C-alpha cells in the first residue's frame, strides 16, 4: 500500500454523512502517519470555503468543522478541484485555512507518483 492516500469527496451539505465519511477515513490515515489528502470535487468544494462545513453533521459522526480542523492538525491536506470551483465562483480569498485550489494536473501527478486514490460514492 502507498503511504500517500487521496480521498475523493463529492458531496456537500446536501448529504452530511457522505460529506463527512471521506474526512473520517482520511483523518484515520493522517493520524497513522500517512500522507492524506482529501480532494473535494463537484458540490463538495463548498466545504473548503470559510464556514462551508458549518452545520454539516450526521448522527454518529463528528461535526465536519471539528473533523476538518483535526485532520489539518494531523497533517492532512484539503484540495479543491479548480475545474469545480471556477463555475461556482469560488476564489482563493474565500477558502478556509489550509485549503488549496488545485488543477487536475496536480491530482493526476500525485496518483502517477504512487498515491492511492480512495473513492466514496
């Protein structure tokens, strides 16, 4: 198994459980010392904006705002898909701390260099 994992998150506030689960798994990886990144695509890109994860909670799971902060403190990275942020008008100045907008080339390069992609449907 690669020591670098990329977790894909496609869901936002409309589905709190689906929005939270990639961050739960990624945080487990980061806590274990693995290089973990969550790539937010489609409507999940809103989660990476200031206040974007506020109120996202699902019974039995941690509140997403706290989970994302813990993930970052554990060394995890949050990337937002540039092709997804652009049509939604999301710019760098709207991002939560530690969140980065990246292009597809960055994601493809990481996988080509051995990162294991993990998808949550």
